[in-house]
């Protein structure tokens, strides 16, 4: 699955995994985000993913130059969930749009857990 941007020089196709990796890197840089979450649908278990697997826990959908991103995140204990998610949305939207040239139509955030960080 690829997203494409048409320019006067031709068409650029960006694999959705590339967008997910970039968005995951941006998300992990945001204050209050402990990491991305993997949800095991069979057992209903949530576990935190290692930093190298930044594209897991992120789903990229969309077509026609518009993206919809779904994040499954674990947030640090004691921070405002609303503030962290608003910061995540604004940072990811700005940086992904600048990086890809595609419009981010919507970002859905699923808070899968809270962790105490050392």
C-alpha cells in the first residue's frame, strides 16, 4: 500500500510503512509518551514495544493525498493525558505533512496504558 503525490515532474509514491516509521519516531520524541503499544486482539493484552519497532502500534490509512493515522500509545503516569495527546497530534501532523507533502486528515489516539517512568 502506497500513498502518492503528483507533481509537475511526475508521481512520488511513499510506502505507508515509511510514514508509520517516521510518525512513530516523532511520537516517541513527544513529552509524556513512554512508547507505542502492541495489542494482542486474541488475548486482549497490551505490551510496550521497544524503541526500534517505532512503526508497530501505528496504522496508516488514506488515499488521494490524505492520511489517517491511528496511534496506540502508552503514556507516562502523572501527566495530563489531554495535554500529551494534543501535543502528539500537533507535532505529528506538522512533521508528517512537512516530510511527505501529504495532508494528515485525522489522527486517532488510543491510550492503551499508563506507566511510571524512572
